C-alpha cells in the first residue's frame, strides 16, 4: 500500500497558498513543497494536526492510501 499526499488539492479548495499555510503552521515553504510532492517519508502528528486545523479538514482529506500496482 502506498500513501499519497493530496495537500495541493485541499489548498486549491480552500483558496490558500503554500506560503500562507507555512506561516500558519509554523514550518518552511520548502517543507510544504516537499510534502505536496510526496518526497517525505513521514510527518509528525503535531504538524499534520496543525495543517488540518489551518485547512479545516481531516487527515484523510490530504492523505490517501492506494494499492500498489
């Protein structure tokens, strides 16, 4: 099973830029970019909770489990 990040979709739905989210969450724009691209191996629950609070969403709205082909 593979976990994909759909943060860019939620940002678009909320009409929010990565820069704004980074400022609210307290992490760098670079880290938001890495997260959006799926190039991270993990995320702290605290960071995930802050992102969800800023976007008014649930973790399942920005993380998706997919079966590997």
